[in-house]
């Protein structure tokens, strides 16, 4: 066992060294300016853009949270969530990516999501970007915590090490290479980690099916569990007083399945709405080399997403057939990927495959850290506190923010019984409802104004907090995922408040009307835009 642990650990250590080396390699280039540090100088190619977006988006929940959900309650929850995410991924690349890349250049060369919103509406007081930055900071701290939970569970399950110690050490590795390397190191490591995650999912999925005796044997076993493979019912594990599934005569006990109605299906599909407001994905659209390369990235990203999600769900299902009584709670079941990899693979290959879990956590938490840091440094410090701040000062503030987020993430992750899926779902709803409707209307509706933008962001955030904590516990129709009602509330507030308040200035409308013009033959004349802005300012003073 010691020998096996050694080879697993060696593979993982080599992987960590490689990731840190990338951080050092890109440190000089990333630190040359704030634009390089936060957006890679807008020079990232389509493959790096696509896979880094998906790797940072999926995080550790793809390899742990999603399989754990499928293992514990069957296909329904996991399957409908995966379908919603796959649809959302495609629509986000299709509806948002190209337009955001074009508009961000026209709107003052914005390099962060809060920066784009502020410049899109010519908000000279930076109220919009400040609110957006604070929302990002709040929910990304929770997101970072979920990634650190993944790290702690990984090493605790693999080696039996102390959860809290390994969680802190793993978090420190992520913090180090994010602090040193900036956006480019994050994107390149995310690309590598996206490839590793894909390989890990495929290997463990095929291995788990083979170990049970093939697809037919797996399906036959799972059909014996009431509602387990039924997309319109949810399997119901029978729990003891400790909240753990009862095992009798070597068999996990299930009760009658619960109905999985249309409201619940819509609730799970609503996960896809979150993509329109995910800063870690949207910043990839801002940083891609050219808007003309979006189509290629969309194909790569959607393909990766569909196959990876399918593998994640199937690993959880096959894991129940392979180890039917191994895990008594959903939080414990989130270790199914690790346990299968240990059981089936040679030690060194196991180390490489489970590095995919750490890869997912590293890629996501590093993205959250760099985006949170950029929001505070670029949008709050330079945007509000010190408008004449140099790039060096901005990056100093950003790195201080990194440290604060790192410490808060450790605080969130300190409870080792946290469910990764539940923590992620909360942060996903918060960001998706706060920014998703605003992003869509900013790109498609010219009448959207800054007052509507502020109302939509605040309304979306408030609805998520209120619905999750006060309304959802009521059950019934109110048990719907908080992202859906919050998204609708935010959308309505933007439209209603925009219509009840003054229309955008002529300069804002002119930019909107021309932001999709061909960059090689753009009709927007810089002098004309400047004149429009000056005229709008003069009219507002009358």
C-alpha cells in the first residue's frame, strides 16, 4: 500500500510542479501591464479560449459533485442538470461570445465584465462596475471555497490524510501560481487541465462499466433500484437517524421513488441560464484573439462539455452498480470518482487521473481568484478610489484581494461535510441571476440604460439570497432552483426601470447601433463618436 501511495503521490507532485512552472514562465509577460495580467492582452487563441473556459467553468463538481449526485439519487437530477448546462454552454457561445468581444472593444476597450458594463452605459461615476465587482467578490469567495472542499476531500480519500491540512496546502498551491502568473498562466494551465479532465472522465467511465461486466449488466442492476434510471422519478435512499443510507444484508435500502415533475425538470434545466452571467466564462470571450475565431471555439467547447457531462453522470450511475453500499450520504458519494480510480487503475496512472480532480479545482479557483482580484483592483480601486492609479498600484491591490479571497475560501471550506454540488449551485445562481439578464439585454436591447442595469443586478442578487434562505424551504412549487425566479426578476427589473427612466444618451445608442460593424471596415468614426459624447453631455447639462 505504501508503494502504491508513493506512485500516486509522485504522479500528482509532478503535475503540481508542471503547473507552478507554467505560472513562473508567464509571470514576466503577465506582469507587463494590467491588461496582460487580467486579460492576456487579448491574444488568446481559439483552443486555449474554449478549453480554458470549460475547465474553469466546470470545476471540481464535474468530477465529484455531479457523479456523487447521480450515485446517491439516480439519473434524474444529474441528467437534467447536465442537459441544461450543455444547452446553456452552446447558447452562451452562440448568443454572447462574438457580440461581447466586439462590443468590449468599442466600449472603451473593456477588459473585465464590470468594466464592460460600466463603459457600455458610459457610467462615469463607475457605480455599475462597483456594484458588479462587489457581487463578484461575494459569490466568488463562496465558489473558491467549493474548490478548496474538493481539494481536501481528494487527499483525505486518497491517502487518509487530514482533510483540513491538505485542503489548506492545496489551496496554497493554487494561490501561488495565480499570484505569480496572472491570466495567461491561468488560461494555459486551464487548457492542460481541460485535456486532463476529459481524459480522466473517459478512462474512469470506461473502466467502471467494464468492471461491472458491461453496459447490460450495469443497466440490469440499476433497474432494480426504484426510479434510479427514470428521468421522471427520483430514487429515495432510506436514511437512519444519522442521515446515512441504511444497508441491510449487504444491500442499500431505497424507498418508493418520488415524482420528478415538470417544475423540477425546468428547475434543473435552468442551470443553463447561469452561463450568460458567469464572469469566468465571459472573460474568455473578452480575451480571445479575434471575434472571427469564436465559431471554432464554440464547436470545441460544446463538444468537450457534452461528452464530459455525459461521462460525469454515467460514472455516478455505474459507480452505484460497482459499489452499491460504499457511500451513505451524498457528500460522501462525491468521492466515487476517486475510489473507482484507485480500485481500477495502476498507481501512477491513478495519480494522473485523480490529478484531473485537482486540475478542475485549480482551473476554477484560479479563475475565480484572478477575476475577483481584477474586479477590486481595476473596477473599485482604479474606477472609484484612485482614478490615476498606475498598473503597478492596481496589481498590488489585486494581489491583496487574492489573499483575502484565499483566506475566506479556506473559511468556507473548513466544514468537510459540505456538499460541493450544493455550494456551487448557490454561487452559480447568484452570478447567473445578477449578470445574465443584464449581459443579454446589454447586447441585444438598445433601450437598456444604467438605471435598469443597477436595478437588475441588485434585484437578481437579492432574489437569490431571499429565495434560497426563506422561500425555498417552504417546499412544493417554491422548491424550484433559485436561479430561475431570480433571473426572471432581474430581467423584468431591467426592462421596467429602463422604460421608466430617461433613454440612453445619443453616444451610447450610436455605439450600440455600430458595435457589430466589421472591424476591418468599421463605420464608427472616432471623431463622430467623440462629438456625439460631447453633444450628449451638453444636452444633459441644459
